[in-house]
């Protein structure tokens, strides 16, 4: 089935700016298309226009037409559209409506009134195809972010639509699961389905064989072509997470160098000043112990054992990346740090005192956490009030609140949203709002769960750079990053804690551990092009950040 935009423009309310501007493109039946762009560029709005949420639910003001299979979306009911179009939303928790996974996958089929035996067969096949048969009886609220993503995908598979829409399907998945998801998308495309994906992470989809890429900037199309022609896209491309060779090539060209496109890696290896590349053994700190886990295990009420005999110390001055596959126990570890969960066995100490001796409010003055799902943290009428709420409740003066909030809004690139409701912002913007609401309280220990979720490369590097600047100024003294984004971990972490099945697999210098095949295999982690490039340059000994590579290139005048 085809999708077509004809001279289409849209804004959510009269008086607001146009979110989409004069879009003209057609996606033919059976195409595999990636729609990419910066946070807030209008990508998710395009998805809503195709699946009928615009105009049937969001209303707003629009000009032109959107057609699905030759029929205007505005003339079709949501029920008619959903019989052909299946959507996995960016915020997957909005799609999970039942208590258990298998019930949720069956929910839509039950509403269609299908026979019980047909429903059971479709649910079984969908769970198997999504790779989560083992989670069929699990409670949805106990799942990790990545597992929830797979459950939502299974729910769409069960419908077997002609058009699959995916809004940031890779954002909450570990590297190996991202590869599996892209392989699933490719499989559906090979079956003849139309696949439309909105995503910041271009690398996995380019490797997976996406046919066509449409780049959106400020609601307009700035590139529409094959991945092979992407190198000719505007320089704004480097603001997205593209394959590292492409990022470095465009960046070096922008600096005035002329590296060859066909043999770029060989050229880079010849032109790197290896004396400028840093050591690979940096990791850890000799500062005082701020958080300690002593023989900690944790089991959820349902009986799922999330952590098993954890023993780690986190010191002042450290920048730690906690990595592992979906369901490894990373987020549970963070919830124990801030006292929301209490150990089933052992003890968690903060500044030498067990968390069982603190209230959650007391711990919040020491440790700030930005959760993976921003919707769990938003409740104020405006973005300004949201960011000011924490400082006001921990006793900042009104003058200090104003200064801190103004600075945080600006640094997190959300000052233009100050008077807007946080609930009508994009997912990426909500992510930045929640991070700002934590940073405004200036905690000494900061935990960020998936900081790149829903963010383009430029957006997450901007606010991660801000967080690192807080460490440089000794405002934040310890940083803990829970992430699936290996490139982010390489850029901002020194020490790596690798987890799998509730256990610590490895703990040490991050860049060194990323060279260990056995560690990555146990944690279901696949190397990115950045890590592979570092291994190529160092003969398998290390990996480097993009800036470290760029700054080491010999510039010949």
C-alpha cells in the first residue's frame, strides 16, 4: 500500500508555528524508508498523519492532503486506517494496556472479535517473531524499556498490517536487539510490506539495508535518496547518529581536509598522529566511596530475580557507564541507589549509611536520577515550573531558582519551551525537560538512565557536555550513565560496569573492556562503527571518541 503527502503543511494549534511545511513525497508499496531528522523536526508528526491520529485525535490546522492507498486519511475512520496501518509509538508504554504481555498482544485481536483459537495462534506467532516468547506471562510494568518495546512490536505483528510505522524503534534496545529488530523490519519488507521508520540512529538501518532515506529539517524535506547518496546530504547530517566513517569524513571535509571517500579508513590510519591519542587504561578514581553495594540481591514481588550478589563501589570523581542487554538489571541497580527499591539481600550504602536509614527525599538531595521514560517525571503546567519544582522543594531562594532555571533551560536547549506545557512537546524535548528538572537541583551524584533515548546526536552530546561541565566545576561529583548507546559510553564514561542476567560480568577501564570479545558476547553487545574504527587504528588494543580521532589527524597545509 502506498503513502503520499501532497503539498501538506500542519501545525498543532492556530497561532503556533508550522510543524510540517509543504511536504510532497510518495512512498510506494513495498518500500523500506527511513525518515530522519533532529529532535523536534517533525518526524513523529509525519507518523501521526499517516496513522490518522492527525487530524482525528490531535486536530490542529492543516493544508493539503495525506493519502493512504489513494484515499485521504481525513476521509477514513481510525478503524479503517488501523486495519491496514500498524504503529509502534515512540512512547511504547502508551500502547501497553493489559497486565501481562500475552494479554496485551491479544488485546487488539479480541476487539476485532476473532475466534479464540485464531487469537491464541496469532499471539504465539507474534511473541515468537518478536523474540519474547519467554516473557509471555510477565507483568508489563516489570519489563525493562527494551522488553516493553518488543512487546509493543509483537502487538503490531499480531495484526499483520500492510504498512508498518515505527517511531524510534531502536531507542530502548541494546545493540544486539537493535540488529535483531532491523533484521525483523527487513524480513517484513521482503514479505512485501511497506516499512516506514522514524529514527535518529541511521547506522543500524543503513547496515540493515534500508532503501531510501528522507531527511527532515524544521518540517521540510532537505534530502530524499538512497543511502549511497547520503554523503551528499547537507552538513546538518552530522547532527544525527550516522556511521562513524561518514561522520568523520564530513567533519574533516568541513575542516578543509580532502580525505578520499573510497579508502577513508586507510587514509585515516596513515594520517593519525598516534602520540596524540590517549591511553586506553583510564578508569576509576581514588576519591572517597559514595555508593557501595555489599552482597546485594533483589527479587521483584512476582518472583523475578533482577540482581544477584552485586558487590561494587562507586567513588567521587568517577564517570561510570553501566552497560548490558535488555533486562540485565541496570535500571534496578539505579533504583536501589536512590532508595526507591530496598535490597532483598545485602545492603546499599550511600556515604557509608544504608539506604534503609534514609527517606527517598533525603537521598534525593545526594543523588539525582533522570528516568528512562520522561512521562514518569512530568506533572507541571509549564516547562519552567517543571524545572523549578525541585529547587523550590529543596529550599533554594527564589533568586537562586530563577538563575539556575534560566541557565538550565538555555544549556539544555529548551528555553524556547519555557511557557509551553511539557505534555505537548516532542518525546526528545520531554527527555531534555526531565534531565533539566534534575540538573536544576545540582545533585553531587547524578544517575541518567538512557540519556540518548529519543535524542539526536547533537542534542544528546550538547546536554551530556553540559553535565560533564558540571563535573569540571565540581557541582556534580560523580556521574553514572545507564545506556545501550556504546558511542555515548565511549565519549562520556571512563569506567565500565558490564551486566548480564542480574550479575556483574566485568568492571574496569571502559575502552579496554570494549576490546574483549568474551565480555561483549556475554552481555549481548555488538560493536559500533566507532569502536570498530578504534580497533582498526589501534590494532585491536583500544577505541577512541570522535573528537580524539579528529584532533589526532595531521593537518597538512
